[in-house]
C-alpha cells in the first residue's frame, strides 16, 4: 500500500484516477478499522487533510460550507454553526468517543455509507448539498441523491466530496437529531431521526423536513411525516400522524440491536421527539 | 517498498522516524520509538488505551497512520509528569486506588488531561461522557471518575 498527501483537490482526483483500488483518507476512523479487519487493503491512500481549505468552516450566502477534512470536534467547537444548525452538529457529535471526534469527519460518515450513520439523516433534514470534484469538474448535489445503499454512494470513479453546504436559515427555524441506542454513549443507532422546521410568526409550521436513519438500506426523507406537521402547531394529532407516517416509512433489518417491529415503533417515537425539540428551538411553545 | 520519512515533535522533542505506509502511529510509538505507554487494547478505536494528543487534539493512535503525523506535535503519557513529580491526575489516580491492572491508565491520563485543558471545571457527567471511549475492565470506573474530579479541583487550586 502507498500513502500520498494530496496537494489540492485536482491532485486528489488525479491520484484517485491513476490507481485502481485508491481510497480517500479523511479521519480514518472507518477506513483504518476496515483495513485492520480485511486481508487486502487499498492500493493507495490519498490523504486529503492537508489540502488548503479542506479543514475550514466558512460562512457562505448565510449558510455554512464545511470542508471534508473538518473533524467532529471542530464542528462542535464552532459556536455560530451550532447556533444555526444545532441538529446537524449534535448528530456529528454523537459519532464515537472524544478520541473518534478528534478525527472523524461528517463527509467520511456520509461516504462510509452505513445505513446507521448518525450525521446523514441530519444532513437530509437540513437539505445539505455535497460539492463533488472529479475528472469531469465540480458539481453540487443534494446529499439525499447520493445515497445508493449500504456501503454505496452515487459517486463516479475518481470523484471525491470536497465540502458540505448547509443553507441559510430564515428566522424561527431549527433542527434536531435524536438517536436511540441501548446505552448512553458509544453505540450504533437502532433508529436515528432528524427534523428541521420553519415556523411563522404565530408558531405554525410552514415547512418541515423529517429524515430517518438505521431503518432502511439508506437514510431517507419521509414526505408523509413532513406533510403531517406542516400547517400545525405540533398538536397531538399532528404528532400522532407524524409518528404513524415515520413508522410506515421503515423497512428495517432484524438484528441484536433491535427487531423489525421494535425499530418500526421506535422510529415514530424518535421522529416526534425530535420534532418537539426542533419546534422549541425554533421558538415555538408546546 | 521504501519507507516514509516523518518529522514530528513528541513530548517536546524533535523526532524523526521511518515507517511503512500502513503502519499506525501506535505501532510507531511502541515498536520504533520505544514509547510503550500507549497500549493496544483493541486496535479498532473502541477502548482508548492508545490515546495520545496530536496538536492538542485527543485521538486514538491506533486509528492514525504514522505517516499522518508529519509536522505534528504529539503528546503521549511519557510526557506527563515524572516519577518524582507526578501530575495531579497521576497522583489522584493512585490515591483513589483507581487502577488495578493498569492497562487502561495511560489512556485515561492522556484523555483526562485533554479534557481538563479545555474544561478545567467539569461536572461528573462531563467526565463520564468524555471518558466513555476509555474502557476499563477492572475498576468499575467510579474511582477513576472521582480521581479525575479531585485532580481537576487540585489543579484549580481548591482544597480537597
Ligand atoms: C469507536 C468508533 C465509534 C464510532 N461510532 C460511530 C457512531 O456513533 N455513529 C456513526 O455514525 N459512526 C460511528 N463510527 C464510524 C466513523 O467514526 C464515522 O463514520 C466517521 O464519520 C468516518 O469519518 P472519517 O473521516 O474517519 O472517515 P474515513 O475513515 O477517513 O473514510 C470513510 C470512508 O469514506 C471515504 N471518504 C472519506 N472522505 C471522503 C471524501 N471526501 N470523498 C470521498 N470519499 C471519502 C473513505 O475512502 C472511506 O471509504 C465510529 C467509529 C469508531 C472507530
Ligand atoms: S487500541 Fe486504540 S482504541 Fe483500543
Ligand atoms: S485498571 Fe485494568 S483495565 Fe483499567
């Protein structure tokens, strides 16, 4: 195996294109574990952490652009980002221990493409855009359109993600992410739920995005749950409809962490709890 | 296959080493530099026994390549305290009898020190969450948490 530090993103694209079996190395918290557990490692690791700008969080058009080498710990320490997108930041901060936070990136979490990845539902609810660079140039793609299946993204050969863009927010809007795990720290989501809401001046929900993780081959948006929330002040019937729609959107696996029945039920509960947190953060009163 | 040449600073000393592309920082520290304080409990990021800091950031050295350390400042447990001048964390761990086999202890010291740098006055809950990635199969954690809280109080200049 070879290890190369990419000088810039064009260099990274070229390196990825030249060598069959080349992989991007960000925080390495998935990749190094996989290398340890498999017989054949990648032929080439392309370290993107020293590419200028890749480690930056910048304000852009009222939103935030987060470079692909930004660690979870760095996102958690960014007060303005946390104030605007508390749900995305709390999802990223749930990834692993303090040690893992020191390395793990949100983009690596997306690219590893685990159905249970914590940051992905939060990015879907936030309508995040991924900036992708490849041999054909640069393109911006909604994160939701990249999800292809467990361990798979719709990325072409030699493409990499250089940043994630979280859009501007109107006043009275907020997001939240909750996951259910059997313990309180260091475990893989049984269910994850992210909700992003925009309220009008009367506290009525104008726009909603609801996303679930760990209950299907990829994280998914749940339009029926969103429709259940819009036009309401999160009254009991709206919450019940949101829960029912969230449960109906589940197609989970059965494993030691949770049965199909359990995950399906808990998805509804988590979605409504996340909705309540987002609603209060957005300035609503329950 | 030619080795990679890496320049770094470890516990304040300039250190150059050669390593393979797939060699972890943990293996470099232990097997090439004879800094065996960091332990390999799992090799997969779960136990925290290999904790070190890189440029002040707490990491699991089993999930970092030696090559990635180029130009970095690394601190290991060997850089904390001295036999005749223990760091308050080390002394409090001893006084609280917060170790048995001791395998987890270097990682606990490095991790707890990193916490106290950014939060000199953590709550018990803060300490428990921060150390959630440091597994100990002997002590049951309680004494470790009390020792860290006592060291934090001592470092703030408070009387126990
Ligand atoms: C102890 C432990 C606990 C964990 N807990 C959690 C948890 O609670 N929740 C959770 O969701 N995950 C968890 N993880 C998994 C992992 O930490 C996260 O998925 C992390 O966000 C991965 O980011 P990374 O930067 O380390 O990725 P890397 O390991 O560097 O990369 C992951 C994959 O993405 C590819 N890649 C990375 N960056 C790019 C890019 N810019 N463009 C294209 N491809 C890219 C890599 O080639 C690789 O295939 C845990 C891991 C460990 C070791
Ligand atoms: S050996 Fe690194 S975390 Fe266990
Ligand atoms: S003292 Fe033995 S593992 Fe902690």
